C-alpha cells in the first residue's frame, strides 16, 4: 500500500483512503444534483451505514432496491462527479456499469498518485514542467 504526504505532517494518508474520501464526496455531491437534502437523508437512513459507501457493488444494490432503474441515473451523476474531482476524462463505452467505472477510476487514481508520491512543491514543479 503506497502512502503519500498529506498537508498535516502528523498524519500519513493512504492513496486508497484519499480515493474513498473523494468517492464519498462525489456520492454526496452527485446525489445533491438530483435529489434534495431531505431525500439524501432518507436514502442514507435506509441504507443505514457508511460502510456501504466503501463498497460500490453494495451501494449499487441498495440504490437499485430503492430506486429500481432510476438508480442508473444517480450512479451516472456520481461517476461523472468522481471523474471531475479526479481530473480525469469521463468516457462512456458500451453499457454503463457503476462498479466497473468506480474500479477504473480507483485504478487510474492510484497509478497517477504513484507518479506524484512526493511533496506538494515537487508535485507542482513536475506539473509545471509537463505543461511548459
């Protein structure tokens, strides 16, 4: 498991946990784009635990149980939001599969962080060199 320096020098954050944090934020913001805050509260009350947010397949099952085919609309918004947060292009190829999209995003994010496993200043310099 690779680690990366976080802004807080007393805390080392794994790349995987950083991805999960972005995934959770994307889920919340994506759902906000489609349903109200009270709807989100009701949804999270029905799925009962944040542990389901870490497992895209279980989250999909819970969304589908509540919204049926409408779950796909919510999932697409969540995936688009996640890719936007990760600064990755979102391309739809074939049938939409929420769990595969999340797995692909996680894999690409982890690979990209391996290139930036350094201090923020060195990362910024690397990006500036690539852009120049």
